[in-house]
């Protein structure tokens, strides 16, 4: 029989007590009362905060959305069909965050940062809160650097600056996404990081966008965040905020970003769906009262930071789809009032072959010349007014009225300018090429070119400007780099451009 020494036993017990590490997992837990349509009502979770993350069985994440007296309304960011009544819900004690940094660049992700492109996990070392407060007034500086889109009509008449929010608005199938994709493709040599947030779009449409970006080599600096038409409403609602959070990481490190929200009408619809399911009181068109705040707290995060904070920027291109050109509907007017200008695309212009189908009369940029290079401001200063008056003159001329020679000249020049501003998709132009062409049109160098041959002239002139007219192009590029304007007709650069146009006109045969 083995005898134990009492002292040995005591020492072993003392040692065990000293080494005992109590790891009690204290978490607040609730129970699912009902679930369906992307939301769950949960009993318990009395200490949960608004916007706090909760976890359902199987690792499905939810967000506390409605805090009520006896229950908590939770929006489910995942497959709600796997959740059942009576399931246990754990509060995670943290707010929703997404992976950020270089690891997300070039990837196709869902709004939670999970990969959708089959290229393996996102190896991000940092994460960032999806909802953050926008930079204050003292942390900003005025927009002053151009964000070139490569589209003549946009860069000349509604220029976009870094840190600006320019709304793209129009009916469906009028080329809204095409303008945004062209703007992304044009950032290839600028070092700007791009984010394309697809909300409620068909998966086939998003696949087409990704293919176009890959073919143009733009996926190297672009992140695509997808909450497709089949995604639950909570994911569609969160997607724009997630995309902005990813962009903010670069902005606060002194870099520049371009974010495209395609489109915010679908996000508003998803938010309305959630709010109605949560029994929040409906307002105009059944949208909840805070749908304006839903968009304003998103778009106010697009900013040009002050030098003290690194002078980074987020430029955003929100897209809004109108019904039958109804720009004065609820959501369009809300977003117009938040943004710094809008590009309005008109269906009848689009169908008559004017692409981009931009209505020069309604489209504005509230940043204006501050976001334009001086030479472009000189050349295109009166272009918007010229085109708007041309449209009026055209309507007048259709009545069969006799026009005086000056009006007839303005009408003929207007037709040529409309042709000149047409531009194919995925064909962005450099700033110097745009300036030379608009200069040729506004100064009357195309008056003798037949209207139907203007686009042929343009294609030929771009080639000429890159080869035989390279001296003029180099002078113009140097001017742009030095921030100089195109001054009077005696100016060396202006004269070089005029000579290049005249030389080309001698050889051009329509």
C-alpha cells in the first residue's frame, strides 16, 4: 500500500492553485424570437449597442439595428435561412470593420471583405471601422487638383477635382456606368486607387465591368465591392460604407482615391426595405425619415484633407437612376443637394448617338474652374454656354425660320462641337489632346470640315498630334505641368497648336 505524505499533497495542491488560469468567457447572450427577410428579432442582449456586431450559430454576423424595450432588431449580414427560432445569439462587443490596405487592391470582395474572385483569402494586416465620422471643417482644404476622367465633355464642361463628389444621374441604359468606368481607366498613370461599389446590380453586369477593367489593365489598382441583386438587403445597405472605409485607409496615408457607388438608388431601396421590416415609421414614398442622413454621412466622407493630415483625398462618383427623367423625385433631389454638381445624361441624346449623352444645360460642377488646368479653363470657358445656346438655336431653326449669317455660323459650329464631344467607351484622352481638339472647335478651325467627317478628323488629328505634331504637343504638356494658361494668339504654345491644326487640315481629306 502506497502512503502519501501530507506535506507532498499540500505542496502539489498549492502548486496547482498557483498555476490555475481562470478563463471565464463572459458574453451577453440572447435568443432568436423570429427571423426572416434578412432580419431577426432577439430577446435578451440588454446591454448591446446600436451598430454592434452579434454572432449567430455557424458564424453568421448580424448588426444591432433597432434597440427596443423588450427585444433587439438585428440585420443579418449573411444567409438568414440558416438561422432558426430559439438559436443563441452572442454580442461580440465590437463594431463592424473590414480589411484594408494593399491586400484589398485588385480584388473582388463582398461588403464584409470576403473574397469573391477565387484568388484565396485577403491577407490584410489591418482593419477599419465601416462607419466612421467624416473629417471636420478644420481638417479639410478646398478642392484644387484636377481629377481627369479622360472624357472631353466632362473635363471641359463639368470638371471634377480630387475630393469632389460629382453625381452621375440619368435613366437606365443612358451610359452612367460607362462614364464612371472610363474615369477609373483614366487613372492608370496617376497613382489613384479606385473602388467600384456595385449595389443591387445584376451579376452579369458586374462581371462585364470587371472584364472591361481587366482588359484595360485597371484591375491592378482597383477594388470591386459587390452586393449584387440577389444579395440580402443588409449587405446592399452596408456595401457603400465598406467601400468608403477601404478608401479612407489610403486617404489618411496621404494617397488619392476614386470611389464609384453604382448605384445609390438601390442602396436607398435596400434601406427602405430594412426600415419597413423593422417597423420604423415610413415617410415620403415609404422611405424612412433618415434616408437623407443615410446618404449624407456616406458622401461627406469624400474629402480633400488638409496638408497637416497628409493632403490625401477621396473623390466620389455616386450614380442615381431616375424614372422617366424625373430629376425632382425624392432620392435624386436628396443626393443632388449633398453633392458638388451633377452630370445629367439624357435618353433622347443617347439614342440619337450623342455619347456621352450629357445635357450641358443641367449638368454643373460646383467646384468649377478650381478643378481645371488653366489652359483648359481658357479654351473651354464658354463651351457650356455655347452648347446650351446652340440647343435653343437648333430648336428655333427646326421651325423653318430664316437665320442671319451669324446665327447660321453659330448653328453650324454647334453641330461640329457636338460631333467633337462624342467619345467612344474605354477611349480616354490625355489633357493636351482634349485641349487641342476643343481649341480647334471653338476657334473655328473645323468650320470647313463637313459635320459627318468631324470624328474622322479627330481620329486623324490625335495620330498627327502624337507624331508629326509632337513638338506642339510637348510645348502644351510643358505648359500644363507648369500650370500656365493658353494666353493670347501671339502666345508661343497657342501659335504652335494653331500651326499643327493648320498643317493637318492641309493634308486632311474627308
